[in-house]
C-alpha cells in the first residue's frame, strides 16, 4: 500500500441570491463531488458530509477494522458516551 494518501478540499460559492454550490476536490483540482443548497450552512454541512462519507468508504480502510469498530460501539455502555449531565443512575 502506498503512503501517498489523497488530500481533499471543500469549496463553497454563492450563485444568485439563494443558491450555494459546494464542491469536494483533490488538492490537484480534480472534482470528486458537487451539489447545491439554498443556505450556506446547509451547503457546508452537505459538503462535509459528502467528504466524510467518501472517506468512510475509502479503499485503503480495511473492512475488518471498520466492522470491528462498529461492533465495539454497539456494545459500549451508555455511561461511556453520554455526557455526565445526561446520565441517569
């Protein structure tokens, strides 16, 4: 496996009065994903979500490690991931 992992950037640009377009590109400028939303926060969220989803399915991420993490998260007690003020004894 190569040590040269791709690096990505998220871009937001306003088009018109109510449209924001987002792009996820490599640092070399190759377009990977794109979309548009009506509000800037929504466009930022959609772009970052798309990037996150893409990284989750990356070919360099071993499937056995991903499924093991999912199984361990399901068996984690609530006291470990809930903030103290939300815990009920």
